[in-house]
């Protein structure tokens, strides 16, 4: 059974990317309330990750450890391979993201937040992005022959408009719930911000979800 859990994690814990097309843009014509820096240089202080790109910080829950860059890359690589293989939208996934912070209780309960600069790109509207991601995830899971359900909803976190996608993955023979995933995304100051939670333990899932949502208050 652990092999199934690990395969699901490797498949799906990746940053949610935008479908963006590059085009030449005159920086002086870009109108945003705030243009944030492209380079991530956040710091971990007093048990919190403090982002330097915009006004956001998140606590690292007690008992969780920072995920190594090597493990994060391994998870991303596996996820990209699966999406490109099984989804018609796979070829449109950008890999221009940077991980802000990732932490885990164990390999089955993990949180990750990422961003991608949209400066100089022709980007989807946020509604188009939400539809794109639903189709991408649905095709990928279906292509892998998984049993799952998927829901999408909009919510407000602090001053930002977010989309939330929640996925339940089930055992192929017993229909028992084996993994829950929550994906959050928002366009923040000309950047795509995404966060993903994978959890097997409902209590740990609640801790990560609550911890994430209060980070924007």
C-alpha cells in the first residue's frame, strides 16, 4: 500500500503552472499596483517563512521539517512526466516556477508554495487558468486509471482572490480514501502564486489547511 501512496505523491505534488506564451513587452506599459521582485530570497525566522516577494509569511507547524530541494525537484519531475504523458494540456505546462517554501510531516503529508512571474508573458485570464487546471488534473488522473473526485471553488484569502481545487484519490479495489489534495492559486501582483497540500492524515490536513489560510490574514 505504501507504494501506491508514494506513486500518487510523485505524480501530483507539483506547482500548478499557467499556460503562458512569451511575447515582447515594454516594461513601461505594464500597469500593476505593485511589481514585485522576480528573485525569491525569503528567510526562515522564529519558525516562520517570510516571503520577500510580497506581504506573506507562514508558520512551519510543530513537528514538520523543511523539504529538501532535491526531494522537491524529484516530486516535480515525476509529476511533469505524468501530466505530459496523459493530458492533452501537458505540452502547455510552464516550468518557470520557483519554490518559496515546502515542509512535510512525512512523505505522505506535505505542503509546498510556489510562484511564477508573468511579466513579459501573454497570460490567461484567471477564469481560463482555472478551467485549464481542472482539465489538466482530470485528464492526468483519468489517464492513470485512478479513482478520484475533483471539485473547484473560489474563495477570498486576505485581500486576494483564490481558486481552490480539492481532489480525493481512492484505492482502486476497495474504494477507500487514500489521499487528499488541496491546490490553491491566485494572480498576485503580476505573478502566479500556487500552493499544494497532500495529506493522508485528516488531522494533519486540517493543520496544514488552517495554517495556510491564516497566513493571508
